[in-house]
């Protein structure tokens, strides 16, 4: 279910930041289970530089920005750099609903396996083949985060630090599209920051 479809106007401004290049990216493996991701596989040296470079190029974030992060190590470390560079007045809010999509039996397998999951998403966004969290399940949890912040805050600038698929599916919800369409949108590169616009058009040109 897309919790954003009933929202006509946002109370807050939301920015998505994909974590920087991580040790999992460096090894070319999928790390999606909390037992592996929360305490291990943080940022690589390249990832730290990517996050800093991305923040230096982004002028719409400032010290008043609320930083809400997945509790996976690679996201927390990215969020920590963001808070440091923005000189944020409040601490990071850890949000488990922004965790990496769970990839079931593909845990610690080659990241080349993502393509087969994405093809399945397009055919059936409710598919949980091989224990993979379905695209619709991901959409439900990440949009619930937005619904909560819409109810609790007004005129806030919120930076959501999360993962590739979670943010890919979240921006699909902002665009008013079904979860099955998430690969039709321009994906976020590591450490990229992108404003999430309601019904915004982020499709490939």
C-alpha cells in the first residue's frame, strides 16, 4: 500500500541520501540482514569521501536539518558525516524502517543477484521468492516513516539516509507509481542526495 497517495501536499521537505560506498560494495556482496549490517560492513575510504563531496555540493541542507538514518553501519556512518558537516543541532534519529531491503537467501551472495530480484519485482511486486522482502513490503515500511513525520512535524527539512532499494522504492511512492515500477526511475548512486518531490517525475529521460 502506498501511504503517500492520499497526501496532496507535504508538510515537510524530504531529501534522500544513499549511504556512501561501503565495504559490502567493495566486496561485491549483498549485506541485508541486521545481524550482518548493523555492526559490520561500514563505509570504505572512498565512501567517506563520497559523502563529504556530496554534502559540499548540496546547498539546501543546513544546521536545522533533521537526519534520520537506517541503523545499518554504512548508513549510520554516512549520517554521522552529514551531521558533522552540517553542524546539526540534534542527534541522528535511527529508524529501523529505513533499513536495507532484506534479500533472504541471497544474503552475502554476489550483488549481481540484484537483477533477478528486480525482474521479479516488475512481474509481481508481492513476490517473496527465495525469502526476499517484496517490493510492496518495502514500500509499506518506508512510506510509513514519511506518514509519521508528516503527522509529527511541519516545515522541517529531513534527510533520510538509507539504501539503494529502500530509497528507490520510496521515490517511486513519491512519484505516485506502483512498486513494480521502481527500476523505471533514475537510481541513486552511492552518497547521492536527491530531494523527494510528491508526484515528481524522476523517470529516465
